[in-house]
C-alpha cells in the first residue's frame, strides 16, 4: 500500500521500547512525524536517530510528536539507544516501534523489496492534527536524512494551513512567502497589511504574516 498526500494516516497499536502505544492516542490533537529506519546498530541510522533526538525540543515547540519505526525488537531498541545517546551526545526521548511482524511497515508502505529486501527504508510521514498525510518522503539506506528539512516543511505546513500563502523554494521561517492565487490583488493590502510585491501577476509576495 502506498499512502498518498491528503489520505488518512491509518491508526495502529504497536509495541515500542517505552511500552505499547495507540498511534492516534499518542498523537493527540497535534502533529506527528512517523519515520522508519532500516535497522538498529547500523551507522547511518545511529546518526539519524541521534539527530532527531537533538531536535526533539524543536518538534515539541511545534506541537509535533515523533515516532520512529524499524523491524527490530524492543529489547534491541533499548540496547541500541544507549549507543545512540553515547555516540551522538543526546538522550533519545521519543519511542521506537518494534515492528517485528512488519504490521506498521506494511500499513505505511515502508518496505521496498527491490531496494532493501525485508527491512524498512528511510520513510517519513508528516501527519496533521486532522490525521491526514501532509508529507511523504523516502530515502535510500545509504543516505541519511536532513532533519532540519523536516522541521522546515512542518513550519511551512503550519503556516500555510493558517494563511492563504505558500512558501517558495528553499524558504525558511521568517522569509517572504507567496500570496495565494485565490486572493484578488485589490484585497491584498487588507489581508496582508505588512506590504507586498507584485513580481508577476501570478507571483506576489508578502512578509511572513505570523512573524
Ligand atoms: C546504516 O544505517 O548505515 C545502514 C542500514 C542499512 C543498510 C545500509 C546502511
């Protein structure tokens, strides 16, 4: 199964290194980042889970809960977390699903047999408070992800769900944004009082409205 943007992220119950969870209960009314890695005690994964841990406060500030997945056991996760904490100078504070029966991996299409036989690849799903899938991303085993990019997308998703704007290439929090095509030019000053630029009739920008 391949989940598409806008579809409902399916709920599940799973064992983690911190005990059993119900995904929807874990997310509550906030945002979620569900991400898989191929295997415990592997080098790229060790740096990735460490990086996510270092950024956990940033996700919490954005009302987003983190949940990792691999097909290794909860006991394996608990042992490996000690290595992650030691080598990445962090303290992993989010649960890792022990998806030994591949239930979550199959539900979210995290196994790509032609790339990595029976292990989970590096998938990321951002899930909104409405439980819809807002982002999907898949990286190969050989390439560690950029977790700042996931935070950047979360910033964009949260901004664009509150305002009629979109964010340009390489946009970062605090930079100008693009005014939605549904806003008539004559209505811009009222809706975006910080000012605007009309570069082309279809490309109109304004300072980030919530800053
Ligand atoms: C790694 O994390 O380094 C890794 C895991 C599985 C396959 C290849 C690399």
